[in-house]
C-alpha cells in the first residue's frame, strides 16, 4: 500500500479541522444532552465510515476491509474507556458541564500518544517480524484475564498516578470553572479538573496497549492503523455522553470485548499457518460484539422492567459501581 505524503497531511488536516469545530461548538461550558451527543456521534461515525469509502475507492476493497476491521475493533474497545471515565468522573464529582473539556484534551493527548505507539509498533514489526507472535500471545492473555476479572472495577484512590500527582502537585479543594490551573497565593496550583485529566490520559494510554496490537492483527499498514484509531477515538467524547447513563445495561460487553481480543490474538498467532481473511475476521468481531450487546440488553430489560414496576430488583446490580465518590483532597 503506497500512501503519498500529501495523504497523511490531508488526514491530519481533516482531524485538526474537526477538532477545532468541536472545540468551537463547545466553547461555553454546558451539559451535553443525549440529543446533542447523538448528533455528534452520527457526525463522527459518518466521518469514520466515509473515510473507509475513500480507502476503498483509492486502494481497493481489501485495504478498506482492513480499515473497517481496525475501526470496529477500536470503536468497541473504546466503550470500555466509557466505563472507566464514568467511574473517574463520579469519584471526583466532576460537574457534567466540565466533562466535555476534560474529554476533549484527553482525546487530543490520546491521538498524540497513539501516533507514537503506532510508529514504534510499525518499526518493531518491520525490524522483527516475530514480534507479531508476542502481540498475539499478549492479546490472548489479556482477553482471558479480562474475561476472568470482568466484574472488577477500578478504584481511583488506589491509583499510583493519582497518589504521585497529589504528592508532587498542589491541588485546590474545589473546582474553578473549566480551569485546570489557577493562581493562588502567588503561585500556580492545579484544580481537581487537572487531576481528572491526568487520570483520563493515563487510562487511555493503558487501553492503547491493548487496542493498538489488536489493530495490527488485522492490518500492518501504518496508515490504516493510525486512521482507524484516530477516527474511532474522535467520537469517544460523544460516545461517552450517549452511553454514560446506560452503561449499567451492558453487563456482558466486557466478556464480548475479551472474546474479541482472544480472537484477534489467535488470528495473529496463526499468520504463518493460515491467514484468516479480513472479511471473516471483521464478521466474527461484529458477531461477538452484537451478541454481547444483545444478550446484555435482553438480560437487563427484565430487571429494569421489574424495578419500574416497584420491585426490589436493582437494574445496576451487575454493573460497574459508578455512584458518587468524594472528590480529591
């Protein structure tokens, strides 16, 4: 796959323009409602799918299939980020009108770090082809571990990053609008919003360790790995506001994601034995995710209906705990 330099420049330009439009549209702090989140989600998904059509037109169906496979994998794994973001925002009691700003800069940082990881991964694969088997084994192990510990939730208070941040950076007790830093007693101090941003950024880096090798399982083309990652991540903010109030319904999604990681890991391990067609790989990923979401919705629908009818059943009983926690001290 030959990608001219201007194509890279064009993609980066589109990403920067869309980020600028998003930032302008949300320049005033406000609560992002479901309707607004749905509209922006439609915009980002349309952009991502439309770019796949461009790849199909310019480079052919096989590379388009690889792009779409990477896009679906990254988009699905990004839902796991939504679970963690909800926990972090609850722990710090972040006002809803400030959450978009944190996610905007979090996504901006994620694009930079992922570009670095993708470049490093491409160099490693080009220099040491056997590294693909390391990636494959890592994905299988990660998927199995995720399945076994799918009901566990993170505790921000136990985060080494948060403890180190509090030790090194003075932090105010309250929020000061959308500001990350303020002047207090003649010196710069952080607000809790900066602590939240740091945790969000570190969380995304951790998730990238899983998602980027997973995309290398379906394509080793750096251009496709980066663009599928980028266009999926760009819609993460809208996805959060669209799904944040529904995460208790996706009780089997983590199991589905674990199965996806195992599948792409096995696909990578079998490269020298049998190369699974990209179309088949994409179909399996979609089937696993669709099955997990459908099973979750059916399982929680009866519980939700019972709760609405006055039952003692708790629709969030199998969901990650996201009740409000005390903000940082």
